[in-house]
C-alpha cells in the first residue's frame, strides 16, 4: 500500500505569496492587507459550548489567508482559490449572502453591525484548512476576513469583538446554529497550548501542551464523510439539550447533575443530556491529566468521550468508529471523533514513532470496508489569527 496521504499546512511565506498573486490576478492590483486565521481540532468537550460548558481545542497549523483592498464605493467582491463561485454585491447585500461566501460576507456585515466602519472592498481567500472535514474551515474563513477588515477600517484589533462578530456571521448569516468554540480558539489560541474555554463565565486560559517533549503527536483523520453544520442533525441535538435544560428548570445543562439528568423521562433527551454533563466532567479531568502529563488518562478520556458521542449523543458514523477503533488497535494511546459529528474527523493521540503505522492501518481498514480513502494531518498546537507581513 502507498504511504498515507497527509495534508500539509503549507509554508506561510509561500501561502502569502500565493494569496497575493491570486488577488492580483483576480483584481488587477495588489492587496493592501493580508490576515490569516487557523482551523482547529478539539481535544475534548464536544457539543458542550452551546450548553455553557467547557471545551479544550487547539489551533491547527493549517490556516486561511484573506487578502483585501479597500474600494472607494460600497461594492464588495469575494473570491476564493478553493471555491468556484465568486460573489459580488454591495455592503447592503451582505446579510442576505448565501453559499460559501456567506461566512466571509457575514463577518463584514457583523463587524459593521458592531459599529466598525468596514468600507467596500475586494477580498480573496486561500488556505489549507480542509473544507467540510469538521476542522473549522468556516471559522478560519470568518476570522481571517474579520481581522483583515478591522485593519482596513483602521481600528485596533479587539479579539473579543471579532469573535462575537464571527459567531453572528455563522449563526445569523450562514445559518449554522453553532456554539462559538471554533471562532474563539481561532482568535485566542497559543502555540504549544490547548485553550480551555468556559462558556459560562466567558473566560479562557492556555493549558500548556508539550506533545513533542512527551514524544507524542495528534493525528487527525478526515474520514471524507461530508459534514455540514447547516444540516438538521446539529440543530436537532441543540434542541434536545435545550429541552432537557428546560424540563429540569435550569438555564442550561451546565448547571445539571447526573442525578438530575437521570430523572428525565424521554429516553433520547436523557441520553443527549447525559452526554453533555459527562463530557463537561471529562474536560475538567482532561485538563488535570494534561497538566500532570498523564497521557494514559487522557487516552482513556478520549475513549469514554467517543463512546458517549456514539451511543448517547448519536453523532458518530461507521467511518469515524472504524478510524477510532483502528487507531487504538494500531498503537494510539486514545482516539475519538472530534467536532460537530455526522462525518468529519477523528483525533488520535499517538507516540510519534507510531504515527505512520496508525495512519496506514486506518487506510487499510477503510479500503477493506469499501470506504473512501481518508486524509490525515498532524496537529501541533498552533497560534491564533493575526495580520501577516
Ligand atoms: C461545531 C460547532 F461549530 C461548535 O460550536 C461545537 O458545537 C462543535 O461542533 C461540537 O463540539 O464545530
């Protein structure tokens, strides 16, 4: 079998040149500003953000680059090296944008709603975050555009404002009822750390993650099963969680205990809530395990998280289950599906010397099952969004 397919993050200097060249070719002028924003992979804490819970993601080295040039009129043109359909309209049309461009248009619209005077502009995006793989290509697009747009508006970058605007872009313009983890980590992550975010207090902090020092790597496997958060499954899970909290008379499941969850009468709603409450507990345990360097404990938490999502939250799929089971059989310390689910990616904690063997084992298992060939990438915890140059 040939060696496994790994998606490279790309060389930042080369990506900058590529986005500048693509911009010049699309608009016959060089961009004024380029910003970049990373995708993310979540270590643990799934479907907890919109329940005011805890999450523990890392930023990927894979990022989206947004090149912009202001215009003197109110027109906005949006193009991508990775997407076929460019979009053009006026500042007044941004809120009604549909398709992939809605994430970019929505970010500009939401910044303007927040009182930031973003002018008409030409925009071109280019990057290496795999699309539709559950690795937050949407948040990378929104955040890269928002950071670039703030520079054009000549305002100091306020990361909280950008996060809030990008969440509005995703929920109100793109129509994906997501919870805010992806935009927050894209804007606040640090290199060599995971980001512990508390969606009740709104606070976050770095959890240092020296994987290389421990001889470990995070292997992410894109199952290539399509994953779209605007489809109904994500929203249905969110509705079940809201129903559970409402029946318990609580503002959110963050405030629920396992004993309270056990009193819920509807089996499906009870299992959804059981996942959320147990998963929030696993994030706390995972932070303690990472801080203690207890990687076996982290692996065990990955395993329990996956079972909870597979059996109680019901957001896994045969490809994710096979990737997870095969990774562990081939030497991963732990593995789980990651992100919104219904396809997308798995994450495996793997001794560096086993990475290639684990990836190959997954490839072989997928071929034997008749599944599409997966793609893999490595996820050294990387830095947040910012201007480039
Ligand atoms: C997606 C959403 F965008 C996040 O807000 C989060 O809910 C995640 O799924 C599941 O943990 O990435």
